[in-house]
């Protein structure tokens, strides 16, 4: 296997993935903040650990008593009592460990649970702009895999570190009490250890960040290709995709794992080297001291025996430190996601939008996406009185979709304001706005669950009758009842077993059930066959009645029936008026009309 | 145990595992030897004060320490190396296999679950094989060794002392079995969590549009809590077994103390023998505790292996048959013979009694209500699904006899929703033919009316699109998808409602380009617009999975029936007479058809 240099795509190595700011203390502090609510459980665990340790330390002592006072003193009664006490201690120890492990498991899992809950809630607030930058795979990596790296650490390591530190302090005190000079010789290793740790930390953090980023890449490739499996197979791309995966993405991951292993493999033995150095030095200098009779042989013997115990917790700590680095790399990314600013957020004094009539006004609205300064909309002035239907017309990419996205407040305008009933949308809560709006998107998206669940998504407390009525109104009832379990038929991920037309009908029923004051239809009527479309047109006519609606459509009938037609070109409104007015004008609408919106 | 079935993955790494084993043995030997050296220093160097011995021993200890350090580093590296490679191999195998699984499998499988198997489950297996397998082997040796020493020291006492070991063995085996099942559930829940998240991210617009964030948070919470509970159950089980093992080892000491003590009292045993024997028993303690750890790790890995194997064991339903025919250039004759199609979970047939013969280079329009089976019908030609009864023949040969790649590479497909990949537009167009030249790619884009807008993008053909790139509109995506299909220069072209989301101007441009391209290919078009349907050589009208009418536009109009109904409906819709005139004028230019406005 030849080592080749793989350059992952920019998003894998981007600064935000491998940022250099060493955030250790901050990351650790903030993560500890998540465990803080469980501090009493942690303390209890620590006490239980102590108790378990005592009950095991007591063992050798009991053996000694049994031998000295029981066996040697030929006193079977003492022997029996000691054995009983020992048994009691063992049972207690069992209980202590059982209790502690359960508590810590609960704490650790709660920590993970809380973290994911917070992350998910945050994801629900992030604007759509975030989702156009972050692929599904990357979001999954952070919420699932990166959080997983923290799990083991919290459950097993936190207490173990505390235990090691206690042990270390105890041994250091014992060593100092025994002989200060020899202790100092041993402690010379401490600054060396610190130095090694420092050198290691920078490298390890970098290496483990790369591992996390590589997993993110693997996840993205998997998510995208499994989602697009139908296209993959249609174009017989399996072999090529496979070699892309195994030669690049997966291999890059392997390389990062191995280089992280190299870093760890270089660091872990440091303790053993220092331990050997210290032992050799103590024996040598200590031996000389014994010769010079400045210490007794007994002290040196005891000291040599202690050195080993001194390095045991250090060895354990350095191993934990390695896991910690890996966990921190994950923790960093988790916090990074949690810190992603919410672009569209409710103002602090945001009001609940009262039940609206449905007047919609765009006032001098200009807009560009945050990552691209090219204006998408410029100086949009538009008024739609309550109950009117506005048809948006223009070429692909003219800005129609963006315009309705501003109305739904998926984005905020860069300049100007969007007003509903004279209220600036930025002054109200997003929920109260969207609860009064219905949106039918270009690609009807259905969730895992039953057909009924999917329709109910429009109004969660709707009764079965209401669900059915909505389905009937859009002409979906017939095909739904033909499905295996009717309304309870499962819809698989993305609704693949339903045709596009059927999915669209369900998404209509969903919008209808929501009974919105303002309705947005985004090119949604275009892929249904004529008969179904007829039914829908009729349903929509009743639906549109009394609602303000913005329709992006190519259908002439929809356009001509609209109260107002707005022609958008290059991000600007070039014409608006009724069908007849615009025809008379012989402007852009006339041209569009001539080339034909229609069949 | 599923883990054993993954042993084929281990094969290439047996030498490495052996090396790892040797390394570990070396480490163990060192850890046993170093205390002896220290004891020697104490006995021969310090107590009698012999500086030569002291210096020599100090040097020996230094040397041994350095050796230990080297082995510790090597052990870490070898285990990560083996684990890393095994993970790499498993992920490759999984990915390769997933890619070949048929549509019907993917229809019922959540992406999040599949990803979870490739990442988390694979990780469990690789960690175990890389790190723990050799440890388990070593542990078993240590246990056997300790027992052997005990037996040779005093077999009667040993028989008493190992009494608690017997339930321990049973418990450990039982624990291994139970923990595997529990871990399997944990993995499943993690997969569900991942699937839930995946779905939520994909459907984010809908969630926002209906202000259903809290509803989604609740749903996520349910799964999150399920995962929490599954994990707690695992640790709860472990929390019982781990201290019990500890307790049973302590019981050994207690038994020795009691029976051994009484033996000393009756003079059958000396105190020294009793103390020494107890020291041997303590040798059991550490490995016994580690054993539960390792069995736990084995359970986790075994559950992961089971989930990995679940995927690998699924046979792709649709594969090239042995001795497959690799078609040379197809003529493009397609025949459906008594075709019935029933999807796995449907109660009714999706296609019934389909008989249709299409001559090379014909243009076929499929028309019918939504869910009438049009897409199902065309999906049979590239063998995305296999018929339940009857046969689909291309150039007179059953499609099930062709080499899959050979067949599919001659079929160009434009699906209803055009999915592009996160890559440059160039790569996306060249998706089916990565070796295509720049000129060919541009020509295909031109033909699909995409060249112009692509050039207006910031980086032209190098602009990255898809999940992470520039967001194209539905119409733009559609045109790139058409270019992608055209570049294949297919003999059979399937356009599944592919013009639905482009605006009318663009549609006309594409239509004109397609008209040229359809020449000399068999083309199936699923369309709702009569303008497209009219020019077909053969119109197939479908209803509820059956072909109800076939014929030309004029013929079908004269015949009456469903086609006329649909046609009249559209006429009513285009209620303005002038529209019809415009349409008709245009029609006359394209193809001289009868005016019936």
C-alpha cells in the first residue's frame, strides 16, 4: 500500500473545522458546565468510590488479623468472626460499586442526552442559510458521532482522574515523609512530564481534529450517495464511486487515524521512560547515600517500592489524557455547532402576531444571501390586500422563491421591511407568524410515519375526520384508501413509494388542514396530471378564497385568475397589475405571454 | 456469535495480530521481570550495600524501562493500525454492497440507519479487534496460568478456592449473551436517532413552514430518551456483573481463609503455605475484573458485527446473471410481455397485464393520472425493479439476461426530482461518463439549454453545486440532469416528467433541443402537457396500473375514452381561444398536425 497524499475538499479542512485557537480550558469548562447539574450525584459517586476502596483495602488487614489472632493464636472463634466481617465487607463493596456505576451511568447518559437535546433545539432555530452551508452528513457527525466521543469519557474518566489524583497526592506525601532528597530526584521528572504533555497536546489536538473532520467527510459522502442511490444505479456509477470512496474519503480517514495513533504512540511511552530514569537515578543516588550512611537501607528499599506506585497513576492519567484529547476534539465541534449564531431570531421584545387579516406589504425590500454580496432582490415594493391572490411571474432564478421566503421569514431583508397587517415581521415571533401561514414547497417532503401523520403535520390536534376532509378536498382520499392500510400506511423516508403527484396531493392536504391566513404556493402545481390538477385547482379555489396567497406558477389559468400579477426580472419588479392591464401595456408580461406560459 | 462470522475480515491481518500478541507477551514478561530485578537490588545491593550491584541494576532497570516504553508505544500503534485497517475494509465492503442493493431495499431502509452501520457499528468492531482480541487471549492464558500454579501448590485448597469461579464462568457467558442483545438495541436506537436527525435536516423547510419545531423537538426527544434508556440498561447489567465478579474473587480468599485456617488449626497446613496460597489467589483478581470489561467490549463489537452483517447478508435482488449478455449498441426495441408488477408492501399490483411493443427510435408518451403506474413502467426498462410476472425485453432479449452495467449505460434517465451531487457542474454532467471530454460536456449542456446559465455562474462549469454548493433553482437542476442524461448518448431515453419544473420559455427551448435529440433513439416521455404528448408516435394511456388505450393523438381523439377526457379537460383549462392559437401555430411549425382548436 503506497502512501499517497489525499487532499480532502475545502469544507473538510476549513478553518472552522481545524481552527487553531487552543480552547482547551474553555471547551473543558463549558463541557463541565453540562455536568454541573449533577454535581451531587458526582460527589456521592466519589464517596462510594472511596467507600469501595476502603472495603477492599481492609482485606489484607483482615487476613493479617485472621492469621495472627485467629490461626496462630489458635482461636477458631476469632477466625470465624474475621471471616464473617470479611464477607460483610465484600457484600458492602458489591453494593458500593453497583450503586456508583449506576449513578455514573445515569449522569453520563444524562449529559449526552442533554447535549443532544440542546443541539437539536438549536438546530431548530438556525436559519435556512445554515442548512445550505451544512450538508446532512456533517450535521449528523456533530450530533451523533462527535457527541458519542464524549460519552465514554464522561462516564469512566472523570472519576478515574479524581481517583488517580488522590492516589498521586497520597504517594507524594508518603515519599516526602520518607526522604526529601530522593523525592526531589523523583520529582525532577514532573517538569519533563509537563513539557512532554505540552508538546503532545498541540499535536494530538491537531491529529484528533483531523480524525473528526475525516469522519465528517465519510458521513457526508455516505449520506449523499445513499440518498442519491437511484441516480447512482441509473448511471452505473457504483465502481467509480467505490474507488472514490476507498481511495480518497475512507483512506483519508484511515490516514488520519494512523497519524493520530503515531502521536499517541510517541507520547504514551514517555511515562515509562521517565519512570525508568527516576528508578535508576533513585537507586544510584540512594545507593550512594546508603554507602555514605546518610540514609538507612530500609528507607531506600521503601522508596524504590514507592516509585512504582508513584508512576502507576501517572501512567493511567497520561492514558486518560490521550482519550481526553480525542474527546475534546469532538467537544470542540459540538460547542462550535452550538455557538453557530442564529441568523433569523425572534427580537427580544418580539410580540405574538395577533390573528391577522392578511394584508401583506413589501417596503423597499432588498436582499442578498449572507455569503454572497450579489443582490437577489432590489427595491421590492408590493402590496397585497387581505384575501387577494398574487401571481409571481418571471424566469427561473429571477428571485420569486426568495421573495416568498422573505414573506415566510426564512430570511430577513437586508434593507426595507416586510409587513403583515402593517406589522414588521421582525417584531413578531416566528412561530406566531408561521402558524398563520401555509407553505407548499416545490419538492413535497414527507416524513417517516403514516399518511395520516403527514397530513396532521399541518395541524397536530386535527381529528381523523378533519384529516379525511382535507384529503377529500384535494382529491387525495381515493388513492389513500387504495393504499395497503389506508391512512395508516407508512410513508418511508422521502416518501419514495408514492409518486410525485401523490406526494404533492398529501402536501396540499397538509397545507389545507393548517387553514392559513396567508398561503404560499411555490411551483407546486406543476407535476400533477391534468385530471388531478383539475381537482386541485377547484380545491385551491375554495382554499384561496378569503386568504392572501402568493403563487409561483406557470399555469396560465392560475396567473390570469390572480388579482395581481407581479413580473420579476433580475431581482426587481418590472411590472405589476392584472392580466388585462399588463397585456395592454405590451411590456415584459406581454412578451412572456406571447411565448406562452400555457400548454 | 456474529463476530466470528466477520473473521474473513481478519485474515489479511493475522500476521499483524500475531505481532501484537508477541508484543503484548513481551510487555507482560517485562512487567513480571522488573519487580524481580528490583527485589534483587534490594537483597543483593542495598541491604548488603554493594555499589557495583547497585550501578549494574540501575543500568539494567533503565534498559528494561526503555524497552517497556518502546513496547508500550508499539502496542498502541499496532492496535490502532490493525483497527484502522479493519474499519477501512469493513466500511469499503459496506459501501460497495449498499451501492449494489436494489431499489426495493432502499425503498424500505432509512439512510440514517445505513450510515450508522458504516460509522458507529464499524467502530465498535474495529476497536475490539484492534485492541481487545489479543488482550482476551492473554487474559485466558493468565487465568489458566494462575490456576495451574494454584493446583501445583495445593490441589485440595484449589478445589475449594475455585468454587466461586464456577458460577463466575457461567455468569460471564450469560452476561456476554445478554449484553450483545442489549448493545444491539443500543446500536439500533443510535441509528434511529441518526435517521430522525437526517430526516429533520432534509425536511427543515417543511418543519419551519408549519412552525413545527416543538413537535420535532418532542419527536427527537422520544428517540433520544430511547437511546438513553437502552444505554442505561447496558450499564445497569454491567453494574451487576462487574462487582459480582469482584465479590466472587473475594469469596475465594474468604474460603481459603476459612478452610485453610481450619486446616492450619488442625495442623494439615503451615501458615506460610496458607499465605503463599492466598497470594496466588490474588493473581486471579485483576484478570477476572478485566474479563468482564472485555466481555462487555466483545458484546458491543458482536452487536456491531451483527448489524454490519445484516447489510452484507442482504443479497441484491437485481444483479447481472451468470453468463450475462453484454449488449453491443442496442437497436432500441422495447417490449413488455404480460407484465405484472407488485411491490413488496402493496396489497395491489402496481402494473397489471402490460403488453406493449415499441419499435426502435419511436417516441412514446405515457399519460395517466398520478399513481397510474407510468413511473413503475419505465423503471422496469433499466431493471430498477424486476417484474413479478411476464417479461420486459429489449432488442428481443429479456432484460434479466443482460449485464446490468451494459444495459443501463445505454439508457438515459431524467427523473422527476433531479438530484445533483456536491461536486462541480462539470463532474455532475459527466456523472455517467467520467471520461467525457470538455467539448462533449459543453455540447451536452448546450443541448439541454444549460450552457448559458452555467457560464453566468461565478465559476462557470467549476461551480460546486448540491448540498454544499450553489443552490440552483429547480429548472436549472433539471437542465443539468438532462445534460447528464444526454452525455450518455443513450439508445433509450426516459424522461420522467422532466419538464415540469422549468418555466415555459425554457421548456420550449429544451423541447426543441430534445426534439433533435430524440431522433434516432427510443424515447419514453411521461408528460402531463398535451403539447409534448401530441407529437408522440405512440401514446400510451394508463389507469390504475393498466394500459387502457394506445394510439396516435388523432386516433385516440377519434376513439374517445380516457384520452379524450384528459384532452378536453386541458382544453377547458386553457380557456382562452388565443392561447390555443398560439400553441397551434407553434405546433404547425414543429410538426404539421391537424388543427382542432
